[in-house]
C-alpha cells in the first residue's frame, strides 16, 4: 500500500492512500465522474426544466430534500459548497441517530457498489482505501468544525429531485458515499452532506450542468428556500470573480477587504489573497453556519467595530457558551441605526457583500446580542458562512468562474 498523504482543507480531512489527481473542471468529459446520462430531460432554455431541491430548516441546519434509491426514500442533507463528496448514513453498522429513516441499500434496485479496480475508485481525490482486503472502494472523512466523521463504501445510486413543474427529476448512476460507520459528536442528527463544490465527485461535478444557485431565507414566511442546479441568476454589477484552484473550492479572487462604515479594516493582503499552495483566501461555504475569519482579520474587525459603537454601550462577555467575542445588552438592539455597517468589497467591480443587521448580529437568547462571526483557524482559509448569506440569491457560474449576489429583501 502506498504511503498516506494527509491534506486539511475545506473542513474535511482527506487521506489519499494511492494518489491525488489534479481536479478537472466539472461538467467536462475529462472529469472521471462526468455522467452525461445523469439527467432525464434534454437541454432546454426553459428555466422550469432544471432540477431543484427545496430546503428545510432543522435546528441551525438548512437541509436539501431529495430522494435516494429505487423506489426513492425521502432524505435530507446539508448543502455544502465546500465539500467534495455526497454522503449519507447507509447500511449502518455504527450510525448516530438521525431524524428521518436511514437509507437501506438492500431495499433499492438501483444501488451498485464500486470496486477498487474501477476507474471511479482509482480517480477519486477524496479518501480511498484499496489495500487488497476489501474489494469495494471505501472512504474515510471527518468534519472538524461539526464533530462528525463518516466511513463507508463508495457506490452509485439514483438521486431524485424535482423540476420547476414539481415533476420527479431522477439523476442516475450518481457516485456517493454510503456511510456505515459514522460519529456525531455535537448532535448533528442529519443524514449526511450534499457536496456542491467544483470537484468531480460532488453533485455539481457529476451533473451535466455548469451553473447553480441557492437562497436560504431567514424566515419561511418570506419565501421558499431552495437549491437550483443548472440555473444561475447573474445580476450585472453584483458579480465578482472566483479564483481557479485545485481544491474545488469557490474562492473569491479579488477581495479588496472588509469595510466598517466605509473605513477599510487594516488586514494584511495575504489573509484574503489566494495563492495556490498557500493558506490565504475567502471561500463561499454553505456548510459553515457562521462566517469564520482568519484571526488576523477577525481581531482587526472586532477593533474597528468597537470604534464605531456608541460610548454608552458597554461590551459584555457572552454568557451563552457559543464563544461570541463581541456582545452587548439586548436593550440596544432595537436601535438598529447605531450598529455600524460592515461589508466585503471586491476589486474591479461595484459588487459588495454587505452584512446587514440581521446577518451580522445574533441574539444569544440570554439578553445579549453578539457579532455573529467566529474566529477561524490560524493560517487557514476564511469562510463566508450561511448565516451571513441569508435572504441573498447566490448564483455560481462554475465554468466562467463567477459568483453573483441578488438581495431579495
């Protein structure tokens, strides 16, 4: 067996026991998982003919709803733009408790295991273990920030979504991780993860589509949250470039910096400037609940926000256990005009990503409101989390390496 190489990125620890390949652009024939038969309808300009997934909220998680197997079992997964693999608890030997029925591959007529000798297994850039003892392709991954890990076998199965006319939209022969040995340290309770990265083994990489979009509303009464595959609403000036990279991540290419009330926060350019093989960069990460900033950026932002807070507002220590680092008494929260405006800006475009009051601050339910941004890992990537993306229609054009923001309310 070849020696193991360990990589730590995208919150997933990947172990390549054989070799790690450069990642071909998804949607192209060069991708080892490209499946031209993955959709059942012919190409059409009619926006109603793309697959979509309604998104429901369970606790702090937004979950895509879809079916797996034949007949399809309704299940759920976290849509994660920073994950390369689709995986679900499946055929369990050691599984955590989940809130919906666990998929049993023995009850599906379309489940097909993948052998170690197959191209699908040989070409994976995620964890594989072909040591001669197990003829089936296997994987092993862990998510450090949510305390969850999954081990199991790589297989193919039918995933069933719906289209814009509420018709079933099956995608055949989709490679996924059938997780038989899973750990849930922090009460995850979700069946699995829907990888949406620009990696050949994600949902995007395996499909014939080159665009996708999503919106997660802060309140169900505002509208229906959903993920749409094959449709990306690019909206003029609210568009900025993504940086090509071998990790399959959606990394902002031209981050100018963070501004508070129009004043630029003093952050070294290397923190948000992505260079292949180095540690800087800001990624779009729907699998992260809250935005996480490199400590250099986080500390500088905290200092700048404090500079603009009224002098009569006394900073309080967070008593909720969430480890928020900037909190105040709730009695000030109703006066929203006293809270400074925070925004990400990008070079070469008028596009900005403002963090409005509801996307920047959070009530800790103990009489305090806190800046809803977390301290990230030293020398690590910064992540734009889903809390900060609420009520924004985010569209990603993968082939053109562009992302757009369309504010809904």
